[in-house]
């Protein structure tokens, strides 16, 4: 079981961290900080630069902490929060990822929650520091607070859609890269 938890932590944590790196740099196929800022604006979020920095930083930190198994419930809470926001952006496209749906963010939210429930395993910083196992009340609070914080972030930072003026005849809409 410890080997499985290590593999899960490494995979989920590094994927979430990589997702954050893309928001704030040109690494891993990212569009740089300006591109991350524009992505949030395009998705209807206030704050632009600050939002991109907070999301990218949260994803990087949560992902690296999950991968290392340090403060695992808190890392899982942050990961669930930022990936819940990502899921809300894709919600209107349906579940499946081939339609740019919320399948991938949902998998990361659930996997992060599962790591909070199971604990990080023997080969983790939490175990090395004597922090694991975490009390059940902490885990339950994390499972509620993570997705709730993502939904609250969406409610506070998202602007209602503003109807765009009709495009001139012959104009084509601009494509936007997916998350």
C-alpha cells in the first residue's frame, strides 16, 4: 500500500505543480505569466495578474507538498480548491475531456481527497516528521474546505458574462488554448 500511495502522491502532486508552472512561466508548454493572466481574464475572472499568480503559486505549492507527503491534508485541501475552480470553468462543456470538459480537474480533486483520507503512506515527510496519521476531524474539515474554497473563489472572482457586440461580417472568433 505504501508504494501505491507514493506513486499516487508523486503523479498527482507533480501534475498539479506542473499545471501551476504553466500558469506563470513558459515551462512545460505554458504561455508565460502574461499568457496565464490572459487565460484567467478570458475565463471571466477578476484580478488578472494577481489571480494567475495566486492560482499558479497554489498549484505549485500544493502539488509539491502532495508529492513529498508534507502537510498532506493541507496540501490536498489547496489542490482540491484550485482544481475545483478549474472544474467550474469547464463545467458548461460537460464531463468528458475530449470536449474540454471537467473530467481531468475532477480526477485530481478526487485523488487529492483520497490522499487526505488515506494519509501519505510510510514514505512521506509527514511520517518522517511524526505528523501522520492526521486526526479524522482534520481530514473531514479538509474534504469540505477544499472544494468549498474553490466554489467560493469562483463566486467572488468570476465576472458575469458580458454580451459581446456582433462581430463584423467575415470576422472569425479568436481561438483560445484550453486549460
